[in-house]
C-alpha cells in the first residue's frame, strides 16, 4: 500500500522560503490517474488545498497561493516537493502530502495521507 512521508525544517523565518519533501513508497508518482497533493491546516482552521502535481508533472495551484507556491518532483527518488516563498506567521500550519484521484483534496476521509509535519514561521 502507498505510504507518504513529509520531511523538512520545522521552523522557518519570515520572508524565507518554506521547503518540504514528500517521499512516496508503495506506489510510483508517475502512475497515471493520481494527483500528488499538498494540503495545510493552520491552527484552529480547516484544511486548505495548496496545489497538486499529476503523473506527467503538470502542476495546479490554489489561486490564493499560486504566486508563492511551487511544486516539483524527482522521479528518480519518487519524491515531490513544496516550496512556499515569502512566508509570514500566517503560514504556520501542519503541512500534509497526499495522493488521490481528485485534483483538489480538503478532507481526510478520502485519499492517502502522510502524517503531516508542523511548520512554524517565527522570528
């Protein structure tokens, strides 16, 4: 079965770039029909879809975040990455990677999810 694991720094300073990696096992990120997805949950708020990358490498972003967000992949490592630039304390959240047949994912009742990783933006 597919497993996803987020990794990256837990603390980022304002104005810097947040970078996270999702390592996938038990399935290939190049397999057709799946999207590979980044979602976040700020404290006290709901899940927010950030963006996705499909099996061919095409990317899709939330309009509210697209100017600051970049998703890429390394097929040789079966990994996909998130970069969020110019971060502020409002970007503090638990960040999740996930896989699903749907492009946009904002509920844990569907799809396969990583455990999430806490990222705090603070000076």
